[in-house]
């Protein structure tokens, strides 16, 4: 039977946040929950950099001068 239990990583070890009764040696699957804000910032950074860090925009600075 599949069951989802919340846990945290503490000093490099996974610590369950609630008591569960599972036999010693039971194989488990661990899915880390990522902070979605950091994820989206990191995957969008190349696109943002391509828009903001390009020499074509220098023409606007020249027009303003």
C-alpha cells in the first residue's frame, strides 16, 4: 500500500514529521519538494538575460544622449 508521509532533512538525514509503523529495512521512495520560486527564476534566467543583456538595446541609450 502506498502512503505519503511528510519529512524534513536534518543534519543530512531524513526525519519523519509524524509517527508511522513500518518494518525496519522497508524500502522507501523520497521525492524532494523544491521551492518553486527558485526553480522558475533559475529556468527563466537565460531568457531574461537574453532580453536585457544584448547590444541591440544600446541604440536606445544613444538616442537618449
